C-alpha cells in the first residue's frame, strides 16, 4: 500500500457530449431502455467534462482521533442527491456500491444501488463503454488491495421511484430484481426527468462479498482500508477541483449490506472511522428504510466506547473491533 499519494494510478477526462455520441450505453434489458428514453430523448444535450480517476490503496493513519459530534449526519431514506453544505469551498460526493469492475452490470435487469445510479446518470454507462474500448483497467479491487474509482461531473438526468405503489403499477416496487419483472409502462411512469440535470461526483468502492461467520481481522482491516482510500482520494481530488483546500462531504449508506450480507453496525462503524481518518467535513449516512437509523446509532456509540476522548492507535482499534465478534449476515437476494 502507498502512503498519502496525491496522484491517482490513472486520470482521464471525457467531453460528455462526445462520450454519449461515440460510446452510447449498451442496454440489454428493455426496462433499462425505457429509463434511457426518458433520460435522453431525441435532441438531448449533454454538457460538461466527466473526470475518471483510479487510486491505489493507501496506508491507514497510525492513530484515529476522537470523532467530533458533527462529523456524521444521519439522513432518513435513500440518496436524494441534495447538497447538505452549499458553500463555495464544499465538494460533495456520493458512494457507488461498486462491483469489482466498475459499472460492469449496468445494462442488465438488476436494479440495485449501483445499477440504479447508472440508470439515473446515463453517461456512466457510456463511460464504461469508452473505458472498455480503450482497454483501460477498471477494477476497483485487486490482489494488491482496493483501487477505488472516482468519477466527477456526471449529469443526473432522471429520478426513478422504486417504492411500492400498486396504483402506479409497481406493487412490489422496482428495487433489485423487481425492476426486470415490472411492465415498461410502470417503469416509464416511475421515471421523472430532471430539467436541468444536476451534477454528481462519485466514489466507487467494492465491499467484500460472500463472508460467513465472524469477521476476521483481515476482513475488517481490508474494509477500513477500502473506505479510507476512497474517502481520502475524494479529499485529494476535491482540493484539485476547488483549486485549494476544500471541505468534503461524502454521502453513503449501508455499503455491502444488501446482496453481500454485510453487518450493518460494523460497516457503519468502519465508514465513520475512515471518514475521520480521511479528513471529511461530513459523512452523510442515508439510513434507508424505517429502522435503518438504529445500526448507525449503535455503531457511533460503540466507536465512542472504543476510542474514548483520546486518540487510539489504529492497530489497537482493529484488534478491539475484531474482539467484538461481529458476524456476517445473509444476502437480501438483490
């Protein structure tokens, strides 16, 4: 792992209009094509420059300082992409719950967090196609450790409602595997254009998949390294975008706790620790469905108990977390 390197492994920039014209998204699922038709009707204009960077895993800080009370903001529900700090020196980012190959399955029938994000930001599909065409390495993780991908300046062109609504033709909602089973009319009715489009910055990091039983020390450390590297890369890239020091906000949620069956308390705890280590101004934690606030609250309480009012050595923190015996959950099937 590298130290706090200030440059990525790879950096590329794409004109959004050229990207969409030369590498249009390739959608295999008819309902995904419905969303794209609403997002990009004939004559649609794509604006801006989309930045792509890929970062090497970074060494953790030697200590974790006490976590200030205002670092974490609990936000009910899921990503709404609204900024929480509207100041000139603030740069906001949203997590992409990534596959090992960034945006790899955007064209299929699944509509989990990653695929939903690409559908609402269609240029991400075009970015994937352009990177593949150029033979660019798009892995977000490898044998040497995590390699987060950051994407800047991508337009969000639609909102897709995924909540259950029988009157609108989606009695089971549209999230996950329910999307492919819905009728095209139901999907079209659930898709609302954003005019003008908003602009999003993304941090794509892949969680560990397929665990069982208690978490090992290596699984805990690797998860912390992944989150820290992604968050720290956002801090470094924000300073470049802002032309100087920037206050950085990252929006996240229960990363790795759906299809991968991650432990919600542990995954929240590690993200809060990573946010403090990386120097974030805010970590906005979207708690999802009703009841989602409790694991985050438990994580914050436990982290406070483990750290106290003084800095704690990172290795001691990792040992203490492993000693708590966190166990893997089960996949939600999506």
